[in-house]
């Protein structure tokens, strides 16, 4: 599968967009701090080479190009403490929903908040470990599931609770699927470097203040169990992106609720991967309704 260590996609100072294997200074693990990378040539899900060509990073982009994304799957209520703060019973099976691929965004992109999502409070953050499938998986066992993972990123499953829970007719997609509402990155760390995805610290800062801090060990369905479950009767393909749920501390779980506002800056971080920093910006145009 992958021969890179830390995959990034970036706009270089020469004006071109590349996939690259990040070059990090000794002791630095946050991919958001990368300034140079070895250019990758070829198919990142197939035959590719990490070349000797070094390019300077101007801007990190979403770590997968739109044409390389297949589906965006997400899990709800997948951390025990989050289920408790939501006053929900622990699920017996993974709670699956999908986001459109257009919801994906980059690690430093602004998150646009359209007019319908500004009508009432309810805008919320969710830090999540994101697993990227690198090898086709169909009816795989839990013990073999992680061999199908290309690597891991961190993402923010941006949500609007009013649209998710009250205006969606029982479906979550409207409250979670607006454009840019799944920023992730800052790159994809190879599964050869992250051997155990259930032993990572994960956190969120809102305007510099910690609002979520947990460990992926609190997942109800770990990454291996999730991939095995999702592959039963349904083929997972290279380029499938899986958001694996959020820990406790979301705005909707607080009293009073802590809703995001125009101009807020949210940082989601995952140990061994890095941090995505995204500013929330209210759209000024009127909806075409």
C-alpha cells in the first residue's frame, strides 16, 4: 500500500499543487508545521514514488484531492462519555451517517456558515480521528481490518443541532452536510507509524480555550471494529474517508449550550498527526429560496 510516511497535499511556492511526503524537523509531529516535502509522483492508492524533488509549502490543502475521495462516512455517539453527556444509551451497533464529499475542507480553510444555519443557534464542533481506506475491504475480520487503512488524520465534524435533530426529519445529513463542514488534515499519517489508533490524545480548542480533551480509547467501536462492521456486505474502497466520532465536551452537551459564532476559531488536534485550525465565517448572501 502506501510507501510515504506523512502524506500532505499542498500548494507549493512554485504555484503548483502536489502530493508530498512531509519533511518535519526532529522532535516535531504536528503536520501543520511542515514547510517542505518530497514530491510524490504516481497514484497514492497504487504505484507511487516518493521522489528526491523537494518543494516548499505555501499552503496545506485538504489531504485528498476531490477526485481521490470516494465516500465520507461518519459515526455518531461513538465515545462512551459523549453518549452519556448526550443522555443517550450506548449504541449496540455503530451509528452511521454520510456527508457529501463537498463537505470536506482543508486544515486551514474557513468554514462557511450559510444563511439557513444562521437562523437559530446550534452551530457546534466535534473533533474526530479520521481513518482513510487505502486497500479495498469486503467482509474483513476485526483482526485484519487495520491492514486496509492507509493512514489517519484529524477532522471536525461541524454540526448544527437544530438542523440535525429538529429540521432534518430524523436524518442528520442536513445538519452536518453543508459545504466545508468537514475540514480535515493537516495530512495523513501512515498506519505504519500509528500502530494503535486507540491510544491517541484528541482535543478541541475554541478561541484558544480547551473544550474537548479525551483519548481514542474511549471509543465504543474502535477503528478495527468499525471497519470490519462497515465492510460486511458493503465494499470499502481506497479513498473512503471515515470520521470515527467525537468525545465529550461538545457545545450541545454543556449547560448552558456553547454555540459557535461568526469569527470563532476552532482547533482540532490528534496526537501524532497535528492540528487543523479553522475560522467560522457567516455567509452574507441571501439564500435562493
